[in-house]
């Protein structure tokens, strides 16, 4: 399955999420690629949009090779990689501060939405390995959502096997095997900019304000 762009991918996801319409779900979009999808889902499902900030920790000297993942309130290191503890502490702290600053930028200082008792739907433009998301799920569970769901246009089979046991549902349009890379399933996979993320979040907030006024 191929998608024209992220907007098309979101539209194709929507029929699979129909049961969550009018349940006021919280859509957690992973910046930056997940935000265009999250905005469409939040509007169509009459939910609220927030961001899930997470980033991999790269190996010393090889930043593209992930040895763990970090969020504003969690750190997960994969134990099979023998890495200096001081490096891990310093790098984790640096990335956490960066994520907090970016969240504040995108959300303009607003606090994260409460998740307790909520249906929470995590979305991105696709999942290749699932490692960074794997780190976030235990922290999200501690916030006591009613349901924790992952919904993406495309997900690799290994990522599904890794993540599905940790959530209530993993919903995708396609689980191709072999999986070459998320971008290969899009005709238009242009990078989403910070400015676009800010614009989309502001548009979502305007829509919510108009709906509630």
C-alpha cells in the first residue's frame, strides 16, 4: 500500500478508528512527521491533540545507531550495549532538556493533557523498528489511560510484534514484509518543518475553541 502524502495516510486510517469518534480521545502525535496525521485524526474523531516527545540516544561516535531512547520523563537504555555510564547520563540529560524546550515551543507553554481515564491514540507517519516508542509506553501506562492504542499508516512486522503486547490495540493500514523504510510507502514524504508543526497545532486549537464556544 502506498499513500500520496501524510494527509492521505490519515484519511485512510480514519475508517479503522471509527469506534473512537465522540469518545473524546487524546491523540498523541510524534513530532514532526506524526503531527499532520494527528491533527486530522483529532479533528475527525472530535478528540484533543497533544505531542509525544521521544528521541533515540545514539552510540558514542555513531549517533545514528540507537542504543536507547529518551522522553521528558523517561529513559530506556538497551542493556546489550556496553556504553560508558557518564556518557549515558550526560546524553540523556541533554536530550531531555532539548525535548522539553521543543515541547514548550510547539505547545506555547501549555501543560501536557491529562491522560487518566482517557482513550489515548499514539500516531506517527509509520513505525520501522519501534524502539523509541517502546521506551515511551511504560511511562504512558503510569498515567492510567483507559485505553492505550497505537495507530499508524504503516508498521513493520518486527515492530508490531515488539509493540502489540504492550498496548490495547495496534491499528495500521498495512504491515508490509519486507519493510524497507517508512518513506518508501509515500509518494510525497517531504520533511515536516517546525513552522508547519506550529501552524498545525494552532489550527487544531482554533478548531477546538470554535467547537466549544
